[in-house]
C-alpha cells in the first residue's frame, strides 16, 4: 500500500485557481463518494479549506499514485496545471499533514482553525466509509500532534487570524475606525471574528447582512450592530466606508454592474472592499472601477507578516516534536508489510498447539475441567513465549532488504502462501 497526498494551497496557487476547488461540507461528502467509487483508491480523505484543497489517499502498490490522484483531483474541481499543485508520498506525506494540523503550513502560522478543519475532514471520511487502517492512524496521530505542538510551544500564542488580518488592513487604510461604518456580508465564524476585531479596534457603526436574518440578528446583538437582509446589501453598501465579506455563496454577491451602480449612487465617494471568501463574494473586475479598492485573501499576506519572525521561531521549536511523531508513525507503518507473515506463523503454531492438546486430552479422559483449563493456558503461554523473540525480529526486518528473504524461508518451512511482492523476480533464464 502507498500513502500519498496531492493538493494545492495559498503558497502554490492563486485564489482564482483555489476557488475552483472550494468545497462545502455537502460537496466534500459527494466528492469522496464519487472518487472512492472509481475503485482506484483503497482509502481517501479530502481536506478542503479556504486556503487549501488536499486529497490524502492510500492506493495499492501496483497503482501509480500520482496519475490516479491527478485524474481524481480533476473530478473535484477542474484539470489543473502541475505548477499549482504539490505531491508527497510516504513519510513526506505524513510530515506534510502533521505540519498542516499544527498550523505550521498556514497563511497565518499557528492559527487554530485548521486543526478543527482537519478533524472535520477526517470524520467526514469516516462517515462516508473511505478510511482504513492507514488513514485512520495518520489522521488520529495528526490531530494528536497538532494539539501537542500547540500546548507545548508558543506557536499559537496571540494568534493572528485571517479575520484579524482583514480588520488590521482596514485599520491601516483608515487609521482610526471610530468614525467609520462597516458592512459585513455573512454571519459565520470568520464574519463573527471580523465583527469582534472591528469593535475591538473602536468601530462604532456595524451592519451585518446574512441570508438568515436570525443569525445576523444574533451576531449583531452580540457586537452592538444592526442586522439587515442580504437582499438589501447594495442599499446599505451605499452608506458605509468598508465592506468585508465571508460567505459560502457560489455566485458573486456584488458583480461589476452592481458595483458601477453603487458607486454612481455614492457619487464617487471611495469604498473599500475586503473579500476573504473562497470562492470570492465580489467580482474581481470590480477593482477596475474608480473609487473602489478591492482586496482578496491573497492580499492579506503582507498584513499577517506581523509577528511572523516570532512565529517562525516557534515553528522551529516545534520541529523536534513533529519529527518524533513522524518517526513513530512510520515505524508503526513498517510493521504492516510483515503482519501477514506474523499472523500466518502465529496461526500455524496455534493449529499445532490445538492438535497436541487435543491428543493429550484424548489420552487423559478423566482430566477435570479445571485441569483442562490449566493445560490449555500453559500451552498458550508456551506458544507466546516461543514466538516472542521471532515476532520482535520480524518487526525489525519489516521494510528492509531482508524482508523478502524471511518471507521465502518461512513460507518454505511452514508451507505458507507467499505474497506477490515477496516472490523473487524471474530471471531471463527462468522465463
């Protein structure tokens, strides 16, 4: 079996590429079902966030992982140039996921949301039924090391989130926010964080528009703002200085024509738009309209440079913990190749044990039940003792050049089936 990951993120692909692969929870469920049904993957987990889409897969040894995953990845979004993607196998794939779970690969180093997103991705795959032994171990360990790094280092102290970066950019543009008015489109987690940071930076007038007025009203009440219907967003957009958006809409909430009309009604009064949604809420063509300054998620990188050096140092401090976890998991994985042999040898010994005990009882018909249990127990302990050292040695040779030799010798000695991968290669003479 081969473990691999194929993905794209904020480092490798611009937002116009990433948004083609943006998936909500329902779409992730559907995508997993579709790609798993193609029978080229033995296990699969799909991680989709605003900054990354990654397919973790386990494929058979005779399947070229990259070619298979590229074909399946295209079914998630569209065919994408390799220049925008990355691909890791084996230990490198494990290390990558551990870095992701620890927040070491995020736009904002140390941000906490990614750990919960990794957990959701894993649990979704479990519900769909696309996980197995290898991916279960991988993601369970990733969640554990992500939490451990956050608690044993300072990487997550005073985190600078994407929402915070959007508000920080707003403050850089306007200076004091006390006299400014803001409209937030959306009432999810990211929108709530933006509302919190805006109020924390002194904003006095906050409007929140959402498709569900109930959610908008709850958020507005919490941060002393005003809830407005999403359908009336353009009307209220004419009264604010900045619009911040973070919804799950599949179409633009403000397109080019609407923005032109909006600016006409504003009589040229400048407007700042900060769109952190993926896919984007605001048509990028809007940036061409005089008086509008439009920022998207990729524009926030310069803002999150705040404390970047300190966070990079904490990331360095986390590497020993991460590498230790990688080594531990790879050691466990190495046992897998020898498990069939270990199980087969154990089964053979158990079969012999039962046969001998059965013969002994046949010669001792008057043995009492408690005596039988003692004899049974002694025979089982004897088998375990006899197998202890060989089993330890089997684990030690797992994944080494000696593995095939052990398979061949023990298959001959105990008349065990020899797996395809353990069979010696045929020479030209043999053919």
